[in-house]
C-alpha cells in the first residue's frame, strides 16, 4: 500500500511517499500526480522517500515517467531521503537523489 501526501507551493509540488511503490500503487502517480503536474505547469517536484520501503520495476518506471514530464516542462525532479537499498535500485535511471 502506498500513502501519497502532496502539498503545493507556487510552482513546486512536494510529495511524501510511504509504503511500497509497486505495480498496484503506480496508479496514483500515473493518473493523479502526472496530470496534475501537466495541468498546473509544475516546475519542481520534490519527493520525500524516507518512509518508502520497497520499489519494483513498475514503480521505477512511474518515477521515470514523472521525471520525463517535468523535463519537457523544463522543470526538475528530486528524490530526498532515499534509503540505500532503494538508491541502489535507482542507479541506472539517472534520477537526482539527495
């Protein structure tokens, strides 16, 4: 189960992910967050992954789709507080991790 807390400030979108980002949970990113980013012309997406416990291939692709949408809008995508186990899985995806 994924709990997604979202907060907007001007052109910034802050999200906090809790739980697992697996195939079933990518629906929230692909059908709510990505259209919201497109509609409101969000420039920066900062995602706090401190409480994210697991990510699978579909979850990685959902994050990558979000990054691509932001890149098209000349925005930035940032993952914060990523655990080492998840960070290793995201190495080949060229995501900015802090």
